[in-house]
C-alpha cells in the first residue's frame, strides 16, 4: 500500500474517531470520492488499535479505575467506584454488540455504505447534536453516571453503526439530553469507545488473520502509530476547547459536508 495512502487513512481515522464527525463515514468516502483503493481490513484493525491506544492514554486515570473494578466485577462484587464504572461500561456496550452482529449477519452493513446514506446521517444527526447541545442541561457530572443512563447511551451508540452517524457524536447527544455537562458528556462517550473498539477490533482481527504477512504487518504498524498520534492530538484539542466552546463548530462542519454529499449523490 503506498505510504501516502497509508498515512492519509491513518490520520483521517485518528482525527475523526473521537470528534463527533464520524470516522467510518470519512473512511468510506475516501475511496468513493477519490478513486483510491479501499484500505482493507488489516489497516482497519491497525488504525483501531492506534486510536484505542490514544483514548486509553488520555483517560488513563479513569481506565485504571475501571480496569481494577473489572477484576472485582468478575468476582461478582460491585462494591467500589471502579467496579460500578466497569459495570456501566459493559452494559453500555451490549446494544452495539447485538446490533453490530445483526447487521453483519444480515449483510445490511454493506448496504449502508453509500454516499447518500452518509450525507443524510451527517446532516440529520448533526442537527440532532445541535438540538441536544442547546437543550441539554449541565447539572450532571460523569461521576453521577447510572446504569439506566449507561443503557440509554448504549442504545444511542448502537445507532452509530449507520455510517456517517458518528459514535462519539451520538453518545454525546444522548449524554447531553440526559443533562451531562459538555466535557463530562464527551468523557463518558470516550470511555464507552474503549470496549466498543475492543469488540469491533476483535471481530475484524479474526477475519484478517489469513491476510497476515510481513508487508501487511509493516503497513499496519505505520498506520497504527500515525492513527495514535493524530487521535491523541484531536482528543486533547477537543477536550480543551469544550471548556469554552460548544459542539456548534462540529455541527456546522457536519451540515456543510452532509449537504455537499447529498448534492453529489443525487446530481
């Protein structure tokens, strides 16, 4: 795979994975609009590994608490903050796993990979994000997460399997409607991404074992590193901006891109 193409895929994945603008939508658009070959599942797994490393590093204090809590949870104990956080994250992941398997088994996941679908989801869910951000309260903090809210946000996250929706965008939308403050809504959405990326990466990983070779490993390593660096930078910038800026800039980008894609799809 040409180095420039590899870097382009890695940087696009890294920047868009955690910003509320849809990484899957942008990666589907890349070959559709440029004529470049699809990057393949080996690179998909690699960039997922890179972005996973970025979110784990950035939210390491929360990840460490949840990881220690997972051990207690496996023993049937929910008697610490970490165990409860791990339980909430597990519950929030169930809907997207079930929905993802259903889409894959029915073949609908491939049917949704079109410019028109991405255009409508970019536009529609961008407007929904704006409404939720403006109407949502700011009285709740991440530490007040409940099992009911985790399940509710998990159901929102399952909608992100439609390309162009944005996993982070739709979970932030759900959190804002539940009254979570902007940075805390983003923090919960990012923590929810960890088990989700692990689950999707595991599924893809099983499928790419047969494709493994030295060249693929080299390309994957390069992609993972650049996806990690770009994702870490995007995360740091977004979380810093959320102290003083709303999600409106992302909404404007989504609406503009959505309108352009719909014009391309129907012209």
